[in-house]
């Protein structure tokens, strides 16, 4: 078997999730969906920093790593940056992690 670009991409993605803070931030963004619910503050950098009691610069660094790996997208809305899960990337990861035998059965 040859190492492909998909292997390199998956490796980068898994490295991004290997950090406990990034994994927790990713989970929070995933659980909150596309934010903008009235019962939550949403997936803004400030809300994430407040929830995890981390400095804005630390959260920004973690979000940069998640964004660089293709796991999340970030969009500026006025003065705020709102983050969302990149489901295209997640579906590609599932294909790579699903054994070929199971893929053929579907």
C-alpha cells in the first residue's frame, strides 16, 4: 500500500484533535450546531473562551489549528467570529476510517 494525500490529510486532522483542549472545543462546536440559539451564546470565539476559561489568544490558536485541518469553518459576522463544523471533511474522514468491506455493503 502506498501513502497517499488522503493519508497525509487524515494524519493532520487527527493531530489537530489529539490536543485535549482542541478536542473539547471541537465537541462544543459540534454539540452547539450552527449556534444562534437563544439558550446558548453560540460558537463565537469569546463564548468559547468564556466556557473553557481560556484566554482569547489561546482559543484563537486552537481554532486556527482546527480550521487548518479542515475540521471547522470560521466566519466573521460584524465584530464576532462564528465557528461551525465542516461536515464535508467529516464525511471524508468517515470514508477513510470505514473498512472497505463495510463501504461495499451500503
